[in-house]
């Protein structure tokens, strides 16, 4: 979906750190992951620069009640914040309480060094700063944390080895490098780390666990009212540069990103004239809270960083694009609820 790696100049995000990583499904895996390659093979594969990747935080999921309905669902996306707004109507004469969850993206160290992502925060329980409100009142959440290897939760083993829970990043690399041979052998036997590479003894082993976090909440919805429930967080986004050499790669976005002919022409013209773009990729989950309540059309609004920025996503209403925002709805025929958004902003060379 991105331009060729050789032509991209990666941009580090403020507030965050970058590390080699790969994207996993939004839901925790129920089966053990396949064995990873040896560290020696991985080091041989890491000859090219890794590419930044965006990850989607799960949309709100809730329990149901016969008197509960969802009136509207809106997603507002900007470079630094994603807001979900749900209007729940309680037609009963009593307050309805339902359980709710938000699933964090699964975090797993890359096995081939081809990708990395930038986390907004180093907090393993809440790496995106998720906040939830009912009405105007904040709702306290609880983190359910699993460090999975071979399908088993190995939190205790990681804590005993003094390893961070996030399976990538400078702190994790430092802790992995400091492991004693005995500790490393024990963790390898539990499928928590890779073997060391004899050809590169200075390199740490690779974390082989996945961090799976679900945050749970209790929502109290007043009787006879429509109540706004909001979730907000900082996005795990990918940012990189696109230059003249990448102009032909834009054709690949016509179908994948539903890039319109007009937008395609605008982008190509600037690149072929020697201009460049800062490209931002974001991913949002457009799924409704439950399968058992009829969901309304999901409205998506993308805030453009500059009036000349070009936004693109499948389901975007080309006629409603202004200098400030682009709007639309996820296509009903989409194979996944995850919506990929790209924003092209002209930049200096």
C-alpha cells in the first residue's frame, strides 16, 4: 500500500519511540502462533530499512438489553487523536448497565525486520491513552493483560525475568541483552524468546511473545434518555515521505485506497514536478458495538492537517470534501471492519 521502501524517508513521531514490529489481528489469537525463524536467519533478512505501520484500536464492544438501541455512531479522525461517539437510547424506565470493552492492538516483535510502529505511550496496559466517558463523566476501566507464548499467559515468567511487557523497543532490547545464559535458556524453552545468533553475539534475542490487552468498563445508561458514550485515544500511525520516484506507486492505491482520479492526478502532478508529500496512514475500526443491535450508518470525519492536504479512504464522499475535512462511511461490502485512511500533505524537499 505504501511506496517502495527504497524511496521512503521514515519520519519519527514525537512523543513516541520506534522499533521493529509487525501488525497482528485486533482480536487475541486463540491458537499458538507458528514457530519463528532463527535469529541468524532474521539478521540476514534485515538488510533493508523497515517500514512504519499503522495499527487499529478496537471499536467499543458492549453487552445488550432489549430496551437499548444505538441511534448514531461517529468517528472523528485527526493526526493526533481519534474520537468515537455513540448515542445509546434507553427506552426503559430504569437505568441499564452493560459491560463494555475496547481491545488494544496485539503487539508482537517482527520476525523479519520489515515493519515497525510508533506507540504514543510506553504503558503496556494503555499504550494509546484510551479514555471513556458516559455523558460528560469519565468511566474507570480495568486492564486485562496477557503475554502469550504457545497460547499460554506468561506474565509471571516475564516479570521474574525482569523483562518489559511490550515485546519491542529500547528497554526491551536492553533487558534481553542482559539475560544470563540460564535465564535465556529457560525463556527459549517456554517459547518467549528466540535463540541468540552465534554470528552476532552482540545482538539481543528477539521477543517471541505477543502482548494482548483488553480494557473493560461498566456503562450505566439513564432511563428514558439518549446518552453519548465516547472513547478517545492517540492513534498508532505511520508517517513517511513520498517523492518523485514514488509517483508510479500511486497507481496501486486506486483500488486499495479508493483513490479518486482527481486526487490521483493532483498527487502525481506534484511529485512529477519534483515536489514531495508527508504521508500519514491511520487505521480505524468501523465495527458497531454488538451484532444484536441494529447498527446505524457509521459516519467518519477526517480532519486535514492543511487545506491543501489530500485525504483518501474507501467510502469517502468526494462531493463533501472541504478545505478542512473529508467525510464518508465505511463501505457496506467491505471484507473487514478496519478502515485504512491516508493523508497526503505537501512538504518541503
